[in-house]
């Protein structure tokens, strides 16, 4: 399944809504931010805030934590911006930095970023159901974004982490393995289980809705 | 390959592209549906990227922290055109030159309108505090905002949104400062700020009229 963001996933961080209000080039904003220009900082923030914040929100499933982490990511960025030499895309740099901030936070909270047990065995509750050939509600039609967001929030942290990094943010398994500190195989396995679990959650959600509408 | 093996293989070959996977999917509608649904999830997941907007609290906290840490230069007052120079790039050097020119013209006009010896305070009556800045605008050839936008549209259409935004900001600022000056006619600071705002507007006109557009 090729990732829909594979083409220019990193270079396409600019939010269309912001383009009109931030016509200053990113390169210029970076140079000015290095000199301590407040407005340049804000230009960079406006350009990347949605992507960074959404990443934090998806990975933590908590609005307050996500805001704190987005704030921390940008502060770290501004503290280190003088060292940015432009060898890599600024957005790639910022995004990787943001992922690291979130991972550090999760480690501090003692949440297993990737639990091998969870990956290979899973708990009864968390593991995807093995319902081969079962008659269940089909996941027909398009998947509503809000429904998917809720389902992602309901994933166990380990599954959620890999799913967000791979399917939402577009990182490859080898990159995820490096960032998270697991094997490539583990990342692949975790991702597959996350998708299966999501499928179950989405189906349950639809079945509940269907039941309610029938009752109503 | 059976259903269990198919599902296990999807972790390694997620696009179900091996011949064994394809062969099984041709004969098993349930597994074919499973693969389709996983594809749907992957496609929908990409839409979650950058989907949420942080609250303004985040930037406020960042700005406060940056100031505390001394990472950003202190700014005395946020000008309505504070972003102007930043966005003008190579033409930015024109700003100080134009400001100087305007100041000279403004002083000259002031001398023409107010005879020598008139007490300084008298020239800043409530009425004058409103009318005097308009002299500065009239200095730009008595042009209206629409004239400016037409000029910009003719000379540099790509700059039009930027001009519109700057014009909107400076007009807002003038309105606010005018109200403040009306409420407190003796407030020298309010009058000075109002004059500054009119000068900035005048500068905007001059830059367009003198074809200093990049």
C-alpha cells in the first residue's frame, strides 16, 4: 500500500491557508530568526504549526499535552535555529525534532513506545480480532476523518505511535525503527496490527451508530 | 495460502502484491474485503496530517518564553507596517530614505500652514489633531486608497494583496489612534502615534507612486 503522502511528504509542509499571509520566503525567515527577529519566528510558526501540533495530538491523543509538546518543539527549534545550516530541508529538520520531543515525553511518562509483547502477542483486549471470513459489518464507503481520529485515539500507545509515524506522517519503517529504537520487522508488525485494530474500532463504531439509528 | 497466512503476510508485504497473495485474494472475498478496507484506512490516515490547529495560547506562550530567554529582540511598539520591510526584501532600503523625505516635506508643509510664532500647543487643538495628519496624506497627491490600488494593480499586480493588507492595517491603526486622540485631545503620545500612522500611509502611497516596486 503506497503511502498517499509519499510524493513530497516532507517538502509539502506549507499550509495553503497560510501562504497568503506569509509571503516572506522560508529561507529569509530562517535567516532573520537567527538574528532574533520576532516576526520571522512567527512566520515560521504559522507555516508549520498545524503539522507539528497535529503530530503531537495524534501521538498523545490529548489536547493539553499536544499543545505543550508543540510549544516545546518550537522552542527547541528557535533555540537551535542558529545551528541550522540548510543541509536538509528545514521542514524535515523541524519535523524530526518534533517527533523526538514527543518520543522523549512518552518515555518520561514511562509509556512503552513500542512494546515487543504488544507487538508479538497483544492483549486480548488490544489485539485485532482474527475474524477470517466472519460475517461482520463491512467498512463500506469513505472513512470519516473524525471517526478515524477517534479510533486512532483509542489505539494502544504503541500501535498509535507507529501508525501515526507511518500512515499519517509518511515515515518509512527504517526511519521509524531508528527513531523509536525497534527493529524494522517490529515496526511492520506493529503497523499491521494497528491497522487491523483500527478496522475493528471503525466497524464497532459503525455498528453502534447503526444500532442507535434503528432504535431511534 | 490460506486466510491466516494471508493476513500474516500483509505485515511484510502490505500491498498484497505477491503472486501467492493475489491468488488467494482472487478466491476469497472476505480477505479481498479486508485488504480493501485496510487500503481505505491508509488513504484516510493521510488526511489527518496537519488537520488540527493549535490554540493561540501556544504561540503566546512561545513568544513569552522567547522573550524571557532573550532569543528575540525587544520591539518598542508593534507598527501597523512592522512586517513591511521584512516582506519588501531588496526594496527595504527605500523605507528610511522615504521616511526622511516625508519628514522634510511634512516640516515644510507645517511651516506653510502654521505661521511662525504660533504656540505649539495651539496648533494641536482637537480639530487640528484631526486635520493636520490629512495634510500628510494630501502630500501624496490627494490620492485615495482606490487610486493606490489601481496604481499597484497596473505596475505590480502580484504585490496587490500585500498592499491591500498593509493598507487595511494602517487604516485600522489610524482609526484606532484617531479615536484615542479624540477622546484625549491633550494626549501628546496619541497624536504623535497618529502622525506616525499617517506618515506610514503616506509612505505606502509614495512607494507605489514612485514605482519603487521590485
